[in-house]
């Protein structure tokens, strides 16, 4: 015969009765909401069709025409 106190299954009420379990749950929910807000703020908009790899590289490197600067000599 099986005694009901020896079962390993926990009831949902008993799972959240622990303070640590409640705190972990709250932290995970808050983090999930924060990640969703960050994603909506920075990654949800579609990429502009004007944005090409060349324009991105120019913006990162420092702009200009994409050509190396001509050396200037003052030998006059």
C-alpha cells in the first residue's frame, strides 16, 4: 500500500509556498518583461531599405567617400 505522504508529486500550492520559489518566479517574470520591452524598443522596427552594407561600414569606419585619404605633401 502506498501512503499519500510518500508521493513525490507536489501540488501547485506547495510549490509556491516556499519564499525562494516565489522570489525566483517574480525575478524571472520581471526579466522576461524587461527583455520584451528592450526587444520592442530596439529590434521590432524593420530595417530601412536605404541601409546597405556599404553605408553601415562607412558609418562605423568614420564616413567619407569610402576611399583612403590622399596624402598631402607641402614640397612647394
